[in-house]
C-alpha cells in the first residue's frame, strides 16, 4: 500500500495540516477537519454523523482507521484513529458554517465548474513542482521498461 503525507496550508498561512494521501484519496481525522474548517471537534463529529445517518455516504467506504503514535501526557501511545476520505471532507465542507467553510465551498465549486466546463481540472501547483513530475515520470518509465522486458 502506497501512502504519502502532504502538507495543506491555507492562503493566509494560519492553517497547516498534514494530509494523508492513500489509495488515490486524502484522509483527515476529525481533529484535522475541525482545524480545516475552524470549528469544534464535536461540531465536525455531528456533521459526519448526519452524513452517514442521512445515507449521503456509506461509512464503510469512506471511513478508515490508521494507526498513529500520539503523545498522551508523558508517554507515547499507539492508537487506531478514524480518518475520513475526500467524499466526507467535501460533504462536511458544504455543511459547516464558518469563514473557512465558505472559503472551502468557493474553492470546491470552482473546481467542479472547471471540471464540468473543461472536462478536467488542473492542479497548477503540482504542475509547477518539477520534483513531483520527475518522480512520476521515473516511476512510469520503470513500469514501461518492465512491461517491455516481460513482453519479450
């Protein structure tokens, strides 16, 4: 399983979150969602509960436990923490009432509109990051070479 940690930072630079990228989606905890939308954890938990209770999303498909080491008092403890995928993040983002929630809805709506009009959406920052491009190119080149070798 290929897992990657990305760092999300808002345009003001006052919100910074380590985001888990795995299985072609992002995963956030309730605490991270609370930070992202500047709301209390209990508010986020309530919205998540409503998303599942109303049948908008299936909890078995959108929630997953990841093992994390956390500092609790003077000791480090390993715990399995619920993480929620992009579908839940978007659903909660459209339910939360906060300036950050509004900012998120504007961003998400722009991406959806761009996708509907163009048929695709571009991640300009990722395109500018040549290291990511080189890494992806190298990985694809290795795969292509192996396919050629296996064909012969």
